[in-house]
């Protein structure tokens, strides 16, 4: 089990997301981050281990281009900053 529930991580994602992003909770339990470019990042708790988080993209053409994982860093700020670092190539230039 992660130190913080995914809902608390989602609040930090909302606070730090690039301008124009839409962040929503999606059933069955992941955070949908839709960037201004239309690319979606699906972020959630890891399904392959007891702790940590994973994310993948969903492109407008229906493909999944990128994915990565983040261990439970025991700090929502570190978790989210790691997400933005890993997804840097997807973010608008002004967010980099």
C-alpha cells in the first residue's frame, strides 16, 4: 500500500499541471490528465506491485506512446515532480 492515497496525489497534480490541462478522477481508479495538446496521461497506482505508481499516454489517434513507473517516494511533491520530469517531452514548451 502506498504512503498516500491516489486522491491526495491527484490534488498535487492539479496544483502543478501545465496551464490548460484538465485533471479528473476516472473509474476504476486512475487520474486522467488531459494536456492542452489533447494527449491524455493516465496516472494510477501500480498494478504490478504493492507500492508505486504508473502512467501511460493515450494519443488522439488511439495509440499509447509513452509509459513509466514511479516508486512510492513517500512525498506527494516528489511523486508529482517525478511524473512531470518523466513526461517532459509531452508538456508544452512553456511548462519545461
